[in-house]
């Protein structure tokens, strides 16, 4: 069904708007974010929902200064800006050179002149990130969806083959890239072998439902995951073109191609892989994060497991051992010794 562009027809009860958007968390779990600037943006709730079928995380603004401040403070994300013609020239001149801004879509709903391409004024020709001027929301949603498919495909290819597109790197840089690749592969190995508790699975589902509230397409996938996921289909789920695939991509370090000649790294990789065993759990993940130098994240996982374990579980000793290792790596040797002693005390019980 076509999207209506008349203000009155797009107005939804304010309560409905709040129910949808207040349920969502403010943190974007994916790489791409959508920013929309229009003085009537809060009247176009149906269009907002349509946009979110393409890029889930949407920040609507009816104030130009607030929009600019938000764009400039965003880090580690790629922004897509949709802006009405009224604000386009001014906001583009102020944020065009921001590295986090990928592209700007300009639309003009009330323009009845010629084709969209003829509407590109002189000011727009100065900015390479402006794609076109669009005259209705149907066309805008379709264009956004088509372009986003290409962007996400290019994002995956860049991550995998980026090493070949660079000028010659030093050996030090190459080793860093190979390290990133190795830890990424080990991280995936842990996820694929992991025995998920109902608590962990439910936490993931809850987070996804909160972040994708109102996004009917992704909520359908999340519901399917909730009712049909099993560990033997983990690879299928992690490679399926859906929100779970995009969440995993953002969570992982950037993947690079590994040098076949780097025997030292290959040896470390094989050793770490063997240490994982046939099945993994959150303790395995905590240990891997400790080895990666991600001490805060590893600490959180060990603490989480300790809170959930029953008093006579043998895994308590493993958690204290992992916490002791993290604390030691941080240089707090007294606390590290205390935690290792706790681990030994627990181990003697079994």
C-alpha cells in the first residue's frame, strides 16, 4: 500500500507514537543509523515505521540545531541523513564533512516541477554525499531500501577484502590485522559451540524486542528465533540476512584476511581453538575476552555467571580463576591472589 504524504493522514495518536518509540533503547546495535530532519517529522509516523524496515535505528528531529549536535557526537556508526528541502542546504553545509555521515537524501513533497534530477540546485552540486532530490515518500523508501542493500553488501566486502585495497603496510600493521582476524575467528568459534542457557537466550530476545519494537519485519525474525533456535542451526542463524547477522557484525572486531605465512599466529590460533573444547559457555567467552585484552567485558561475563550459578556448582571455581587472571593482568596482584585462593577452595570441594 502506498504511503500517504498528507500531514493529516499521517498523524497517529501521540500515545501510539510514544508506545512504539519509548520501548526502544537509545543504543544502536547495528552499524548504520538513520537521521531524519523535518519540521513535521512527528506527523509522519507511518513513514517512520517504513524507514525502520530498512534501517532499524531512526532518530527523528524537527530542530536543525539538535540534529546537527547529534550527528557530530555520534561515533563508530555510519549515518544516513534524510532531510526536507527546507533544511537541506543549511544542514548539509554544516555536517557534510563529518566522517560518520555516509549520504544525504533530500526530498521536496510539495514540488510539482519536472523530474527530481532537474531539481538539483547549484548548492547541491558542491556536495558529493547528496544523491538526489525525491518528491514522495514511496520513492524515498524504495530508493533507500535499494541503496541500503548495496551499502551493506559493500560493508561486508570491505571488511573481508579491505587489506587488498590499502597501500603497502608495514609488517607491524599486517600483524595487527592478522591478530584482529584470529581473535574474530575464535570469537565466532565460541559462539558456534556455545551451550546457551534459557536465561541468556531470553536476555538476547528481550534486548532485540526492545530495540526492534515497531519493526514488524525484524520482530517476525526474532519471534522465529525464539521458538525455533537450536545450537545445530547456529551457523544458519548467524549468517542469515537479518538483525542477528547485523548485530554480530557490529559486535565483532573488523575481519581481515590472514597471512598464510604467519605460522606463529596460526599456532596460537590452533592452540586457543583446542582450549575451547567441543562445547563452550560464558566462562569460555570470559576467558577468550581476557586473552584478547578485553578485561572489562570478560569481568562482566564472569560476574554474570557467578550470579546465576547454584552454590555447589564446580563452575564457581572456574569463574574465580578467570576473575583472578583478569585482575592480575590489570596489575592488582593482591586481589588476584585472593581470587585464586577462592578458586582453589572451591575446587577442593569437588
